[in-house]
């Protein structure tokens, strides 16, 4: 009896809970609730109702269609397409689902599937106009501009002010260079739909192209403001990227970094978000952040060339020429016609003391007989001079100086080349003729160096002293003075200046390397290694530091450690050429032909059109008595480096 009473009491207590839950609610009521929630833009609540319907009745077409449409609203295009396709399989009319199906397919990048849809499958003018606008966007994405224009026009013939089709036509006009027609089209959209985010974005891009940067910025911000819905995340990312572009043009690097943070909040691993953030960091001078972000892009997308170029530029600015060379060589291998990559590659190789490789990189740009960029001529001249081709080098330098005009970079490069060739009087004349607007640290250092080499040591000293006295808190001024003392052989005075520069700017890689060289010259190999260790602590893969420590080990007689460090440099920088060339030469000299072959072959795989890598392979083949192969390899090397003395 007691147990019966307990059971009855439990049922009485449970009955209000049972009455309060939705077990008795039918599917039609759930669908009605979902529609009401969707009307209030409570999409997640609507989705829960519909999923409950499908749990009890998987064949409910109405619930699947509605769930597909709602999934599209919350930005889940994959689920939207899946639900709409299943609804069609269950018997839903294509005319009822064709527009959301097209939007979902386009959102997930299935452009060909979008183009397979037929506007004639719906009798509704509104639906047909919508579908034609979507089809126009799909054709535009494929680069079928004429077909896209016809499709947008078809949408406009059914609905004259269709906003999506008008924006599409604006993009067509931009593609065809008719900016006036493009602006008229987007202004029509904005006049009728002041929340048309895509129209504001197109208008912003038009104004940016016309150098109307402030109004362009305002319109990109409007596009962002009107695309806050979750379904518009992809579009908002595009608008944020456009805003970064226009901010960087206006030199607003801090604001650009703020906007890039918003991009990364939306898509932390998106390669374009990382790339745009890297661009903003570059303009702000934060090169370590640039390198970190671009390395993440390249890790996920090794073929994304703009990221490699940006990383290389950041590495160059930090004087990490080995890292820059690694990525630039990869760029040139993938795209031999990339002029910017070749130019930077040659510059990096010159800084690494490889003038042969630098000239090889530039040579394809000097051929053809037409007008050549004065900067390329200047670099070619410098490379030729440093590898001993004096007359050829001077001819390139004279041509660059004559064509350079008011290009400061060209004149500086020409002056440096004249100094390399021993024509110090010509260098001093060129530097002193430069107008004040072209003065700077490089000119100052070259004037000091030219005077030193011409025998005017006291004139050089006086000039360098004036720089330091006028800028006592500037690390670069102390670097210049240190460079003077180093060139004059006054090592202790050089050390004092470099130490002061290091105190003012502890991150300056060039200063740390110069101090390490001074330590080594003084016989303090342990002290020099500590300097390089500070670089390795910041950047464990630093090629310049690993190569520096390897040279110290060799100088100290520890050849085994020197080679081990070169192998470490190779492993940590798999695209770097220098460690492979040094290792191939060492293994060949010590009778380890197979290892020399292996390293030389790796060098050729990285730089198949590089005379030095081919020369290393040819030498390894010679050393292993593969004479006919060696001859073929040397002949290939001469094709890419006809003036390479080692190959000859």
C-alpha cells in the first residue's frame, strides 16, 4: 500500500512537467513556430523546431525546404544545399527551391553546379530575376564577362531595378573600364536601397581607383556596417579587405591594423585575412609580425606568391637576406617572369656576397635590346663589378646613372658601383651633385666610404663625426660612424659606435652581426658566438646566425661542428641555397662524393636555372667520375650563367 501511494505521488508530481513539455505538439505547429521565429530573425530557434520535425518525420519536405532557407540566412551554406537537395529528392518542386539552391551553391564555390540551373524552371518573374542575377555572378567569377553581362541584362529585363543585377552590371562596367556607367548603376541601387552593402563596396572601389580616398573609405565603412548579418561573413571579409587597401594608400597603418584585427576575429586562419594583416603590419614597420603571418599563409598555401613576396620584403628590411633569398628563389622558380621577385632576389644575393647568382637572376631582364629599368642596370653593374667584370660593370653603371635622372635609388646604386670599381672621384661627384631632397643615410655612408678609398681619411672622419654630433640619439648615425671606423681599420672605435647603436636599437640585426665580426677579428670567438646566439634566441631558424656560428666553428678548428651547423641551417631552411652549396663543396673536398652529389642535387632542385647550383652538381659529378654527365651539367650552367667564371 505504501509503495502504491509513493508511485501515485510520483506521477502527480511528474504530471505538471509532462504537461509543460512539447511531446504533444504536432509537426504542423512546430513548422508554424519556426516560421514565426524566422520572421523575428530568431533563426537558431527556428532551426531547432525544424530539426525536431525532421527527427520524427525525415520525409517532411516543407520542413527541409524551410530549414535550407534558414541555414542560408545564418551563413551555413553547406547545410542549406544539403537540405534543399534532399527536399528535391523527396519530391519538392525545383521552382520552389531553385533560388536558395543557387545562392547556397555559389556560396560554397560550386560555380558549375550553379550554371547548370535553368531560369525557365520557375514561372515567377521575381524568382527568375533573382536566379539570373545569381547566374550572372557565377559567370563573372569564371571570367565569362560577356555572358555575365547578358545574364545581368536578362535579370534587369524582368525587374528593372534589381539591386543584385545592377551591382553586377557595375562590376561589368568596371571590368570594361567604363567607370561612369558603373557609378550610375550603383547609385541607382543606393537611391532605392540605402542598406545595399555590395553597392557601397563597388562604389568605394571605384572611388579608390579615382584617388578619392576619403569618400572611398566612408563607403567601405558603410558596406561593413550593412553586412553585419551572420550570413554575410564572406562579404564582410571582402569589405574589410577593401577598407585596409584604402587605409594603407592613405598611410593610415595603425587604423589598417585595427581593421585587420577585425578580419582575423572573423576568420583567424583565413589566408587573405592573414595576408592583409601582414600588409598592415609591414606599413607599420612591425616586420616580425609580417614574417609570422606570412609564414602561416605559406604553410597552408605554399603557392600563394604575394605572401612570399611580402615575407621576403619584410626579411630584407630586417637584413635577414638568407630568409629573403629562400622565398624569392622559390618565387622565381615558379614564375621566371616575375620582375619584382628577380630584382629582390638579386639584391638579397648581393648582400649575401653572391654576385654571380645576383647577375644570373638579373640577366634575363637585361636581354631583348629595348629600354631597361635604370635600377636593374645599376644592380647589374654592381654585380658585374663584384665578380671582376670591370668594363662590363662600368658600362651598366654609366647607363643607369644617365637614365636614372632624379631616381634616388638609382643614383645611390650607381655611386656604390663606382666605389666598387675604384672610381671614387666619379662616385663623390655623383653623390655631391644629388639635390638635398635625395640626401639620406645611404648617401652619407657612401660619401664617407668614397673619401676613405680616395685617401681622404680625415675628410671622411670629419663628415662622419658631424653626422653623429647632429644626431647623438640616432642608432643609424652611430652605425654610420662605426662603419667608418671599421673601414678605416679602427676596430675598437668601431666597437664603441656599434655598442652605442645596439644600446639605442637592440633589435638591429646588422649591428649585432658587425659586433660579432669585430669579436671574431679580435680572436674572441666565444664572444662572437654569443652575439649570434642572441639572434638564434629570437629566431631559431636564422640562416645568417647559423652560417655565422658555422664560420666561427671552422675558424676555431672544429670542422665537424661547422658542418653540423651547416646541416642544421639546411634542415631549418630547406629552400636556402647557400648551405647546400657550402656542404657540397666541403663533402667533395673531403672525399665524400655521394653526399656531395646529394647536396648538389638538392641545390639544383631548389634552383634549377641557377649557374652556381648547376656548377656544384657538375663538380660533384666530376668528383665521382661521371664525366659525361658533368659535361652536360656544365653546359646547362653556361646557358643560365654565360659569364660565370667558375663554370668556364
